C-alpha cells in the first residue's frame, strides 16, 4: 500500500525496477547464494577480515556463514520464525549450537527485507513516501522513505539504481557500488556499511547466483559447515 500516490513516486518505482531487471524478474527470485570477502575497519583499531557465505530461499529461510582466518566458523540459520547460531571454534570439530532469540530472528529477516532488490519487488505492499531529490538528511538522490522500517533509499537520477540506503532504525548507512548484471538482475559487487558510531564494513562480492537449488538441510541446526567455501556460490 503506497500511501503517497504521487506520479513521481510511481515513476521512480517503475524506473528503478526496470534498472534492476524488471518487476517480474525481481518477484520471481526464488533463491540467492553468494560469497563475499568482508573487512571491518574500526577507528584506531586493527583491520578485521572474514569470508561470508549467504544462502536465501523464498519463504523465510536464511543461512549466513562467517569464516575467520583463524578457522573459527559462525553460522546463523533462520527457518521461518525459528533460528539458531552454530559456532565452531578454531581447531575444534565440535559445534556449539544455541537458539536465536525472537529479536535476533526478526533482525535477520528484516535485513533481508530491506535489501534494495527485495524492497523493490514488494514495494507496492508498503507504506512509502517520495521525499524528492535532496539533500535529505545530508544525502542526495531520488529518495524514497520506507516508513514502517525507518529506511531511506537514494536512487541515482541517471541509472535509477540504489546508491545509498540509510537504515535509521539501526544507524547503518549502506552504499552500493560496481553494479553488474547477474542472471539478469543488477547486483552490486561492492557494498560499504558505515555505522554512525564509527566502524566501516566493506563487502566485496566474489561469487553469486540467483534461482539455483539450495538443499533444505542447510536451514536446520544440524547442518553445520557447508561442504566448502565454493559450495552454493559457483558462477
């Protein structure tokens, strides 16, 4: 339900959806798997690096693996309204498994919901406001306000791709760079996440595919480690 029915809002939604590959293509995405190289720079602190492997299947199944240079593996799994964290300390073969709190499950599901491509696929269901070209809260671009999630999207006036997402609920500012078509979907290959309190995270996309088979077994607490870094991420 787009509360603001202005022609400018609908024109922006239409052009942005076309820039990402078209509304039907976005709505038909059934699965996503990707591998990223992450780094985090904290003020006056060391650079921290890890690998992230993400698996998502329509209907609320999400798996996020974080593997660190020392061998520690942290996996978060969400299956509908349930979730688990699986930790394998470095140099150990035994997994430590605990349930995620409902708040943590909700946070992970929300993080997926507000991703620009996912947002555009379902934007007609949301309460939106068109805020103009800016600057809006210090940033320029064709700005849409996702009211219920306290999130602003800033679209490039030439390409209509989302260049910045301001998640005011968490204080995170996302910027999206190096868009390329993958399976017909415009996909950013570099993402920067800035915490208003200081840390900056950079994610370099290494491999990604849409609409590929992902085993249901990956979304259970017994799944443990996937078969390898490349599992589910071949291009």
